[in-house]
C-alpha cells in the first residue's frame, strides 16, 4: 500500500470517529416493555456528562418477535442520538455486540443489558475508574437479584474462569462494561465468547479493572438464558485458553500432551520388554502391550499436530500478532 493510500485510510478512520466521545451499545431480545424506561435512564445519565462531548445510543435487536424494533423506531424519530440495528433472526449476544461495536464511533464504548437490571446512572463511576489508566472496566454484580441456583452456577463459573485464565474477576458474566476503542478493534468475538472479552483483552496486554455495580430486580419478562449456556460457556473457555496462551505456540500445547502420552507408552513398552527378556514370555500382558503401542501412536500424532500448527503460525506471521499501546 502506498503512503498516500495509508494517509487516506488514516484520515477516513479519523473522520469516522470524530466528534463522538461515548457510545452505548445495548443488545436486546424481546424487551419491548423495558426499552422506554431504559432510554430515559440512559438519557438522564448521559445528559449529565456534557463535559464528555457528544454521545450515541446503539440498540441491537437480536431478532425480537415482540415488537421491540417498533419501539426503537419511535425512539430514533424522537432522538437522533438513538440508532438501531435489527437482525433477521436471533443470532446470539456475541453477534449483537459485534454489530454494535462495528457501528459505534465513540472513543469509549459502554455495554449493558436491556432488562433494566443494570443502572445507567452508574456510567459516571465507570468513567472515573477509566481515568486511572484502565482499558476495560467490568461490572461486578455484588448483590445479584437472581435465584440461588443461578447465583451458585455463576460463582462456580467465575471461579473456574479466573483459575484457567489467570484474570481475577468476580463476575465475567456481567454485561455492564466500558471499553476503550482499541480493545474492541483488536478482539473479535463469536459464539459465546462475549463473556470472555476481559480474558481475551488481558491476553493482548490490556489493563483490566472491576467496579461494583447495583443489580436491580427484573421488572419485565424473564431471563433469556437457559442451562445450556453453562455448557457452551465451559467449552468456549477451552477456546479462550488456547487463544490466550497457545495461539502463537500450538506445539507447546499439543507437543506437551503428545510427549506425556509418548512417555507413558514408552514406559509401558519398556516394562513389557523387561518381562519378555527376564522371564521369557509375556502371556497375559498383551492388553498392556497394545495400550503402550496405542499411547505411542497417539503421542506422535499430537506432536505432529503441534508441529503442523507451528508451520501454519510461521507462515502467517505477516499478520499482526502483537498489541501496540502507543507510538511516538
């Protein structure tokens, strides 16, 4: 790309985000009753932040069938700061957030749920916390207004996630968050990875903070999340572990597993060889022999997979694999 083209792209990107300081992204699914109250709450909170400059509110309707988008159309006609995106069908929260992030023009991006359990009045507290140099602030619902079973499952989930990712947060699931633009530009989310954005951001070197927030009782409808979310979340945790620790060194993961399996198989086969040469036969030990051979084969396959992964990573090193804080 020529220097003139790079400068043109830079100016185009600057113009795209010029003027907007705060963007609020609200994913929603069948929340018709709560939208007016949520809008009024956001309007009140953001209206008191005149020193922060212009703002925008982006609602992403994730395929609602209760008329939610008609309410959003009315809000858009009343207030030009309100924008709305409607999906043709329900794609999930990660897709809704991704669409909102792509539309957002602010230097700081807030996300919160549309069920009125998050209090927009706490946005100034997030801004104050961000002034301490954080790149992402995640809300912590200290006193959750949920049934005991959901609180217990969430506690287990958060403990396991903190242990695996090395990021100590009390509430990965909280949708009330504030991001610097650099975070959402560097991280792509899909599936159920939206709840792991702090862990993915930490893996890129961003500074993560946490803020206690009020969790209000749900006023309308019911939760849209079922038990299957827990299972999907645990599977996605494995994805996060790979992306944050082994994406650039796959042989460290596959090679380590393969080495352990190969050593186990080698040990078993050496034991069988000792029996054969010491006692002359291995009658009754054939299943153990087959296990040793199987472990050796699987171990070699894992090691080979790791080496192939390293070759793929090496061939794609032209793509940016690092995160830049600033340039002078």
